[in-house]
């Protein structure tokens, strides 16, 4: 089976970091060496590392959120620098506080080899990713030609409190809500130089993409007909391959385009891909090769 050139969805936390007075997750989450050993076993050349959702802490006030982001990002940078260039950081971007997010963007040094881009929650409390308050953030990301990885944060729907549905259903839903705001708000069209990647195969977006297009075609209330059509806008997004189902993966390829699919593992979480090549084994060889290597080269040509 092919080697994998890049994992865009791997999680680590700086070893010194606790979250609201408690340690989050398993020991491997704090151990970049464990990630590197797993990468060796799976023939994965490099990984872009980001903090997991429990570290997002959207309840923090703006000054505290910025201080927290700097602490996380300093730790991610340090782990990347110690990895022999095999790990690069996706800096945590607190989108719930646009001014703090801009400060994080300004802190990235030009040519910082330890940093590949940014990661943020799909969920902005009391708002959406289409809100005008975020336009300066999108403009700054666009000016940097930056990569932004969007990962679902905590779903607060009380109906999903049982059966692990906050993750099993809430996470894919939150990803679709974020994508819907970016598409119907015209964000992807206006800021085409930033490269946005959705986690988990785009969540429930492939299942509703046709419905979105139908709403656009029939000029449903609130839909701006002067914007780019949803089918076209969705192919501006990148997505990882974590769907846990061959048919769902093929649907994601059809929705976003095979040329926009990237490999992601969600390491080290149980909802990830501990045997990363198995989900792609049923794909045609050219499609699998795109996901494992070709598309990464295309992405790297677009980002700085």
C-alpha cells in the first residue's frame, strides 16, 4: 500500500498544559514521540498537529483567550521544532474573539518552518462564520494565503447528551453549519486565496449538498442568488478522508472533488483511523494516490 506524504489531522497538546484544572485525554496526546512512532509504522512522512476540541475553551474572555492561544501555540511550535521537520503546527485561532484571532495571525513570523497554518473550531458562540465581524480575519488569512483547518467544537444541543451523540451526530452537524455559513455567506468566494479544510470528510455536507443547490436554484428566502452556487463553492474547500465508510468517502469525493481530498487520521482518538490505509483500500488506485500524495503537492503550491 502507498506511503502517505502528509496527515493534516493529528492532535497533540503541550505536556505542560491542563484544561480548566484537569488533564485531557490519553497520555499519547501529550507525547509527540508516540505520534512519530505511529507515523513510522504507518509510513506517514509528516503530520500537521493541532490541539483537540477540549482545549478550545470558547468561554474565555478575550484577553484570556489570547493568552491561552499563545501558550498552546508556543507548545505546538516547540514540539514541531523538536521533531526533525516531521511535524508542523496548525496554530490555534480563537475565532470567537476576532481581535484575538488577528493577534495570533500577526504573531506568525514569515518563513516560520515550524508552522503550516492554523486550526479553529467550527463553532462560534452566539454567531456564525459568515458574521461581518470575522471579515478582517478572513482578509488576513487570505493575505497570507494560509491553510485553515476547521474542526468541530463542542455541540451544545441538549438532545444529544445521550448515546455519545454529541460526537457521533453533533460533530458532523457542526461542520455542516460552518460550511453552510461559508458557502451561503460568500466567504469562500470573496477570500479565495485562503485554503479551508473541513474535518471528518466534511461532516454531513455531502448528504445535504444537493439540497443546498436546490435552495439556491429556487431562490429560497435568505439565499443570495448573486453568489457562487453551492456546488461550485463546495469545491473550493478541502476535506480530510475520515468518514469510516467507503460509500461515504466516495460521496465526499463526488461532493468536494477528488482533487480536494486530503489524508487525516484524527490521531490519537478512538474515532480516528488507527489503521489509516484501510478506509481508502477500496478506492481506485488513482483516487487513493491523490489522497495520499498528489493533492498535498497541489495544496502546498497554494499556501505560504
